[in-house]
């Protein structure tokens, strides 16, 4: 009498020698967990059937706590009209991929709001209700690059660095070959451009904007020989 032997990769045979649906489902979940992109499989009404670790991590939880939750409560569509178009297309039986702009609160400390795109892809055969399962792949929008320091002339940068070091107007002028009026001219222009009332605020703004480098003395623009 010959019984069904397990497959070499650990899969159990199912009745006639085929792999059981539960086993295939477990293999599918393991495969999803290896994918770094956040992925969820949902019913047509948006209820999560399963999700991988990357998707669960977006809300600071584990995959086992997502099934049964409404994906559109976790990911808020930025455009209700865009969501309506996707829903209507799925109801008509279209099998295309649909991008949906979404935002959500991160599950990490602070709960910062994030933005991205959820790509909805109908998969598998339609359910008894007539709708297929939906595969949702979430891609976060790239972080915007830090703003570049405002452009200042070489003379303005040297004036700011000397003022930050505590030099008087006369000392600044002597160091870079300007008259007192010339130094005041540059300081006044910078103060108006950055909308600050005095030299103390001007120096503080220069550090905030990255015009002067931090962690160095005497003060200097970042990347200059005196910096670091």
C-alpha cells in the first residue's frame, strides 16, 4: 500500500497528491514577507485578507492584526473621485492596474503623515459575489531633498562669518577691505532679504539656513577651509 509521501520541500500532499490550499496559502504568505514592498490582498470591499510584514510595519503592527480591517481606513485616498473611478472599473470587471494616491499616519513614534501610491491589481478568479481579490502594492513617495542653502555672495558670507565671531563693523571692514558703510550696506541687504531685525537674528538665521557651518570655530561657510 502506497501512501502519499511529503514533498522534498516540506509541502504536504492533498488527497490526490496535490498540495493542500492551506499549504499553498502559507507558502504565499512566506513569499510576501520576503518582498520589501508593502503588499496586502483584499476583498473587493477593501477588507484585508492578508498582508506582509512591510505593509504591517507601516502602522507599527504585525501582519496577523490586519486581516478584517478596511484598507481604506488605514490608507486614506487623497481624491475621492479617483477612488470612485477605481471602484467602478472593478465593478465592470476590468482587470487593469489602478494607481490610487493615498496618505496615512506612520505607526512609528510620532506618527508622521506619509504619502504614496497604492497600486490596485485585481487577481485570481471572481468570488461568488462576482468580484476578484485585489492585490494592493504600496509605494511611498520619496522624501523631498533638503532645501539648498540660500545663495549669498562670497563677500556676504565672509561678512556673516566675521560678525558671527563677534567682530565689530570696523574690524569686519578691515579684514575684507570694506569701509564701515560698505559692511553696513551688506548687513542691511541681508537683514531685509531674510526679514530679521538685528545682527543677532541675522547670525541665527545664517546658521538655520545653512549659510554658516556648525561645529566649527571661527565661524565659516560649510565646506570652507575653516570648516571641520
